[in-house]
């Protein structure tokens, strides 16, 4: 789920609050692609977005990342390195397209 203030990411298991709320656990980038008959595209207008805040939900399974200037884009990439509630690493990479921003 996207809003003008950031994104919400849901997990299937509980996460470690201290680690989740450390904004250095995240890297967010966006870029555009050039549509053509040729397969693949270089990255255009690449931007690193700054995570201002990371908030864990009460059930500890959802994170809201406060990110300024979230806009429609061909590709958004969110990398994260977290810990679950038992201390096991939870690493991931999410790539998505944002067509429209919610309110």
C-alpha cells in the first residue's frame, strides 16, 4: 500500500522492534524504463529515496516506512535487512510499479 507519505509492508511473522525501527535497515530507489520493442531497458531518472521513519504495528507484522516524495514510477526497489522476533535474519528485496498514489 502506498501513500504520499510512504509505504506499508506486511510480513507473515513477528519482527524485532528495535531492528525494524532502525532506518539504516532499508534502501529505497526508484527509476524509469524506456518502453520499446527491444527486450530490457536501462534505468532512467534513478533516485534514492530517504526513509525518514520506520514504524512497527502493534501485532509486529507490518511496517510503515515514512518516505518523502513517493510518486508514480516504473520501478521502486525496497531492500531490507531485519530480524524476526527470535533474532533470525529477514532479508528481502521488493520491486514494484507505482501507478497511482493513495491518500
